[in-house]
C-alpha cells in the first residue's frame, strides 16, 4: 500500500494532507465547482493551487531524514506545475498516489541508512556519511588489506535505477573496476543500498585480493 498521506483538513476552501510523519504538507486550494464532472457523487471542484511545504527541522533532524526530505522535494519540483497536472478534484487521487509512491521509497531508503549506520561494522563498513544527496560509504577490512570510499549519488528515482558512483582507494587495490563489477551484479529494487553493501562485503572484503 502506498497510501502515505493523512487528511488533516477538508473544507469548502481547501484540503490539507500530511506526509512522512507530518514533515511534508500539501495544501490544495479549491476553486468553483465544475459543471461536467463529479467527485464522490458531488459536483467536482476546480483546483487553484497545490502547495508543498516542509516542516522538517534540518538542524535537529538526523542526516538520513534530511536526505529523504531533499529527494522528495527533488521529485516534487521535477514534475513542473502540479496545478496543470491536477486541474480538478478528479485528478487528485492519482496525484496523491504518485507522491505516496515516492515518499514510500524514500522512507525505506531512510530506514536503510539508519540500519547501515547502526550495523555497518558487521559488513566492514567503517563510516556512512551523507552530504546533500550523496552517500559516502567507507569500507575497511584488515583481512582483505583494503580501505576505500564509495560515494553514491542518489535521486528521487531510487531504487529503480543504477546509482552513479565514484571510488577513492586508501589502502589495497580495490578500486573502480572491482566496485563496478560488484555493482553490476546487484539488481535494482527493494533495499538496493543494503544489498550493495552486503555484496561488497561478501565479494571483496572476505580475504586477500
């Protein structure tokens, strides 16, 4: 289910929806009724505007929450005019579904990042850093005599597309070629980031190369 919204208000003037633990709000302002359309057995309404607002306190929120918020607003801004996409109430359910789909995927990404920050040491993951929409993963394994940084560039399409990446080698000979071979074997989809980490651990960090 991708019903990630909660209806906070519905009046003659507007509807207000909250997403992602009340950190994103959508306000839909109604115009006059439309004669030739019905919505929920009542004359439909035109929509004057759809406005999105963030209520996340970025100074207090963990970096993973800030990243999730950035990706959601990256999607919202990439869609152009929401009022053009949603001129009357008839189009609102599809808009809510499209937004919910992205919110759901980004929320799962946030959970993945929290998992890696908490349990990454089990997979030779020394550090998980977040800057803007990039994630830096520092791996270190004495058994494999290797230490390197993998930086992944995330977007609101996550996890449906392969992630652009760069590698910086500190110790050993694991570099871009070796990482590319592993990443190419990890299919996109649910828990993509976690599966990338698991695969690097399994294929590159278990012994000498």
